[in-house]
């Protein structure tokens, strides 16, 4: 999704802005741009290519200066094009640019604002909602850009994080945000604004995460933040150590591969404080809340939604609490039955996903006040909105396709299931010991599964020339089949569908031919015999089976491609079975030569609806 980095410094900022933009590339974008104020001139270069192309243009155009705004755009209003790329300018009557602006989010009332501005003589060169905003600021400019931005943001409906510069006051950048993240970075004789702390890590000594409605004025050696009531505020400063993530690729070919292999450590870090099952693992307030709830409503999108689906099996089976799982973008717009005794559990890697955040706010507006986030970003909007939270410690995830975030979410969801059971006094001591032991052993178990990579690579060669694939699972492994299919379609662009295997004969069996690889997640559990019948249904139609089975499962058929998992992991088996499916998608994509870390049309944090 869109990314912002801007800086006011006592030295040239171009190289630093380009570096910041490259760090934002992982979020996905279709165009990019940079505006620099230097030698009393505001100039910009924009590109439909990669950030590296901007670097070339900067050199060709001798662009340098101490103030700059830069942006990566992911098209919402208007096609990807150079004209629609940010920064947007609004000019003086002489044609000289006066205001420059970069924007993340969506201005919902842009149409009516555009009509008014057109009547006042403004001509538009793009189809974006952002250009409306830059002209609106120019139109309302009263000699003080801070005051003007304060006034103009009051006229907006929608979401925004903006950085604005005015040539009449060439020593400051103004930022503001609502419903989209904006971070202030404090450096030595320089200050920054960015949409993602990663863009300024290595540059800022401290950061401040701005609140909704904040407006900030950054200058070389100082800054000022006013809240939405125009009151100066001192927001908490976070030291460098809190945001310096390890982002080097090392020996890996892609970030996705690195992140797949980081899973044992990510899960260990996430569960590091869980030595015993104390009732307040999810916060002291959780003890009362968990006692009072009569159900759980899980809300999430994409991979996080599949984590929620898996949790339904665990929570209902272990804690005996009714669970419903909703796709955030559906829940927020439908009439649902309100239950104030339900725990609203939002799952999000980024904590910024617009649909999930809006669905959470919607549940609160309906009077559902027990809420909890499972999130990988401690300072995100979703975490800030929730009463309870558990932060996964997956570390930064750069690959667009989520991997380690998913398995850490699952680990926490299992922990939640046993905590809820304990809280309701339905967890036997034996089970408590067994489950905790299994959680502690999980990182080692994940490491052994990663050793299967060479076997999975040999399968990937069979998949690489296919255009369709089916994924089957049953019970708590059905969401894992869904996740495997999602990974496959996201990064290899193979059309992959997942079904609960029992559904096969109710429709999808019609798709099975000898050209259809069928992946089966087949652990040794009470559904294995049923699953074997489903596998026979596939074989009878000529379908080719690729089965992940447990070490001691009785599956002995030479016509089946079989990979045996190192150990049977009982209730936690979905977490282990995720790994070979990630590896299968990854290696298939590598053979097909796709852009694995930045698959087409996708973005890392989906901060727009
Ligand atoms: C798939 C993927 C997405 C995200 C979804 C939600 O690999 O990454 O489906 O899971 O966009 O994102 P978060 O978890 O950040 O809310």
C-alpha cells in the first residue's frame, strides 16, 4: 500500500528519502515520486517503475535540497500513471508550484470538493483524491501552512496521513493523520515523517506514533504536536532499540524464504514468557473479561482470517466456548446480532488493515466492549483500539505473503484456548501440562519440518507447469488447506482452491482430471479414514494426489506422492502442517519466476478499504 517518507534537515535529503522509499517497497506499489525543495525551487520526479528509477532521474535532473517529500503509491482513485503519482503540487498563478503534498488513505468527499475547486478555477491534472487536497490547501492558504492544514483537515471525510510543504515557509513540513498511520522520527538536526517506522529506522534516534487527529509541525531542530482539540501534546517517545528491526536478507533468496525459516525463532519469541499457564497472560483485565464472556467473535482478513478459523476448532473443543469467525469486510456492513457478552477478537499481522480496524470500531459502536487484538505491531491502530492484546513477536515481515505472522498467531490462539479453558476450570492438570509441553517443544518441531524442504522442492517441479490445483483438509486442517491454497495463488499465480475434503463430491470433484494436482493435508487423526475415502474419490477420476501424512500413518500406495511429517503433533498439528504448504508455494513460484516477495497487484498492509 502507499508509503510516505519526508524530511526536514540541515543537509541534502535526497539519498535518505530514496533509502526510505526502498524500505517501503515491500508494502507493494505501482508508482513512486519525490519532491525536493532546493535552490529556492520546488521540483519533483515521478515514475511508474521501481524506486531505483527515481534515483536515476534525481541524478539526471540534479535534484537536491534539505526538504523533501517522497511516496510510493498503490492506486485507488485513478489508474497507476505518472500523473497520478505523488507528490501532488498546487501552483501559484505564475505556474510556479507552491504546495507539495503526499497522502495515504482515501478522501471520501473528494468529488464535491473537486467541483467547488473547479468552480474557483483549479484545473486538475490527475484523477486522484489527493490532488483535491493539495488544491484545497492552496485555496485556503493564509500565510501559515500549519493553520491552513488544521483548517482544511476539518473539511475532510475519510482517512488520511499527509505530509505537506509550502514554498512560502521553506523550513517546515506539516503532517496530520486520521485512520492511517503517521510516525514522527526525531534525528540529529533533522526530523522525519513516515507512514511506517521501517522507512526511518537507521535515521531517527527516537520515534513518536501520532494519534488520530494529531497535526505536527516538523522543522530541523524542533517539532510541535497538537491533538485534535488543538492542544499541544507530549506523546510518548520510543527509543531506537524499539524499532531497529533486522531486515537483511542474508543467505536467503527471498524475504519469504527467510521468514519461513525464521518460524521456529518467531514462535519461541512469541511464547517466551509462557513458562506456566498464569490466568493473566492476556493482561490482568482479561481474567474478569474471560469469566464474563459467553462466546467469541473472531474478525480478520486473509491469512489472519484462516488463523481465526483454526482457532474456532481449538476454542470450541478445549474451552467449550461458542466461536464465530467473520471476514472483516463482510461483518462491518451486515446486520448482525449484537452480543455484549461476546469477546471480539481481532487478528492482524500489521494492525493497520482498514477492514479489520473498521469492523472492530463497528463492533464497539454496537456496544460490544470486550475486545482483544492478536497483532504483530504493538503500536498499531488496532492494538490502540483494543482493551486486551497479545503481541506476537514474529519480527518484521517483509514478504507480502504472510508466513511467520500466521504461525505465531496460531501459537497465541492455542495459548488463548487453553487459558480460556483454565479460566473456566475445565482444563485438567494433565492436559495443562501436556499442552504447555507441546507449546514449548513447538520451535524444535517446526525446525524438523523445515528439513523437509528438499522433498517439497521435488514436488514444486510437478506444480510449476500447472494452472490449477486443489487443496483438501478436514477438521482443524481445513483452514490450513485454505491457507496453503492462498499462498499458492498469491505468489505462483496458479489458481488454487481449498475444500473440506467431505465437500468434494458435492461439486469440486467435477474439476478433477489427470491434469489436476490435489494436495491433501492428512495427519493421523480421527478423520484420517474418512479422508482416505475422499482421496480414493480423487484417484478414481485420475487426479494426482500429493499427501502430507504423519510418520506412522497407514498410507501405502505407490501412485500417491507422499511426504511424511517428522512427528504427529496432536492438537497443534495445524501449525506444523502449514510449513510444507508455504514451502510448496514458495518453490513453485521460484520455478515459475514470479516476483515472490512482491506479487503482482498485492500490498503488504491493506490500509484502504
Ligand atoms: C496473505 C496475506 C493477507 C493478510 C491480510 C490481512 O498472505 O498476507 O491475506 O493476511 O491482508 O492482513 P493483516 O493480518 O495485516 O490484517
